[in-house]
C-alpha cells in the first residue's frame, strides 16, 4: 500500500482547505467512499480535493457539510478556494486548466494562436503583451510560469493523449522574430518526436471559414463525461451538454479529415522552422 501523503496546509488556500476536509472526514470515522456515498462524485474525486489538486464543486461542498455536520463550513469556504486557484488564469479558464491534468485525451483546433500547452516562454510573453499590454512585469512573469506549469502534464509518458489541428497561418505568425519563432516550432516537433503530441496542419485553402473565429478544445475523462471549451481573447465558454459536445466534435472530425497527415504536417513544421533560422541569419 502506498504511503499516506501528508498535506502541507500552509502551502496554499486550497491545501489548507483540503487538509481541513481530510481532518474532519477522518474525525468522523469515514473513508473517502463513505464520505461521498449519496453524492454524484467518486472517492478519487474527493481525494484530489483533499490533496489540493482539484477544486470543490458547490454541490459536493453542501454534501460534505451534511455528512460531516460542519454547519456550512465547506460550502462557505469553497468560493475562497475557487478564487485562490484562479489567480494564475482567467476565471473562465481556471476549471479547464485543472481539468487538463485529469484528461485521458485532449484535442484542440487552433485557429488564431499556437495552443498554450505548446507555447514557449517567448511566444507566451508576446501573446500576453498583445492581449494585456498594461500588465506589470511581475504579472506577466507569473502568467508565463503558470502556462509553463500547465505543460508539465507532458512529463507523464502516457497521458494525456494530445491531438492538435493548427491552421497553416499559425506557422507564419508575426508575433516573434524569426529565431524565436523557429524555437517555438522546434518545441512542437520535439514534443511530437517524443510521442507526446500529434500535430496536424490545416492548409490555407481548406474550407474552414465557419471555424476561423472559433477555437475548440475537447477533454475526455475516464470517470466523467467529456467537455468542450472555446474562447476568444477575453472570454471563454465550457460546454458539458453531451448533444452539444458531440455536434462540435463532428465538426472537429471534419477539420481533421481536411488536415494534412501527421507525417506531412510535421515535415511542414520542420521546414518552416528551418526557413525562420535561415531568415534569422
């Protein structure tokens, strides 16, 4: 049996919350499974909340207050935890950033920018300067660190399975000088070479006009229904309705069918990176 991992409640607001939750649950003599009985959540879900790797939904907080006789404590405090976890990301994106860590499969259609999970620090900095030009240097650095930390999920050799379709125009973006853009494309080819991602390029002349203003991200999980997320520069929307998710995924499948094969796409990315290096010299 794996050793029980202690929780450092001083590490963060979510860690303090999770430690208190574990303490109250164990004080009540309940196992994780007993604590969630009667709710829509599993024992592993509650365990992740206790270890501060997942946020507490309001309905589960209400359930735990009833099970533990805590007089609404966890429901009142779950909003504080939610806000603490959202410091690094926009409010509308924070739940998706958390969900990425637990996804079995992530699929993206990138219409305007190289996806955040694939961005180098220089590319991320250019995006932030463009969309939030008044951010102070320490704010920009914090956002970049948070974006880099998101990409640590690729350190796991097995999951998530990550597919991305990028419009060809993203390879010729003007956000960065040639040398730095070459490094950005090298980052993508490196991840592909290590079999952590499967990139595909959608050619300029593909019939994609209806989707040029709409990014798509799909997340599939082992223990809950899939999600679909789309966003613009200053807003985002998550869909969990199965009918809507299926409809959008059919559109994604059509984009994938129109894209170059993974092998041809990777060759184009590598060739474009070499063009940037030649231009830099």
